[in-house]
């Protein structure tokens, strides 16, 4: 893992959260994107050295909807930049971390992503992300 790429925040209402965080950061979001496979809409704020991703559910069976139902809105994940995501996944498995998928998959912001199960990272969901070509 190279560096922190973004911090994911689960929100109920993406439009309202965009207004709130634009006011907080003093700048608007730069992108809204839907990841249909995951059942989410995302919005990104670029703060220079790190991005903030707001994530809202588009359907009640999505992981974000279940997260909010169980824990409420708030910090959802930390995402780290990867230069070789599949290699890193294998290295993490060898170190006895549990991954939530066998292969990386298409996520938001033109990234391939993979998640480490929070039970193996002190209850912090960790995402690996690599720019898609």
C-alpha cells in the first residue's frame, strides 16, 4: 500500500451531504458517479493530498444501506493506492488477512478495488484501489 487515496463516508442523502461537505471544505464535489453493481452513488471531493468519497445506497440490499442501518452514517472505509492490486491481495492473504473478494472489481473514480474484511483489521474496512487503464 503506497498512500492514503481517499476516505469513504457513508451517507443517507448524497445531495444533502454534498451541500454540507462543500460548506465544510469550501469547495464543491468534482464528480458524482453510480456504481450499479454495488448499489451506490458516490461523490468525490479533492482536498489536495487526499480525497473524500461520500457513498449513498441506491437500493436497500446494498452493503452501504446495511452499514447505515446497523451503524448509522459516518466513516465507512480507508482506501489506499495500489500499484499492483492483485499482487498485494495475494500478499495480504499470505499474511492471513481476509479479503472480501478473490479478484479486484470495478469501483468508482476509474479504479479497480478490493476490500480487506474489517474483522482482520481491528474493525476498519480497508480498500485497495488501483487506477484502471
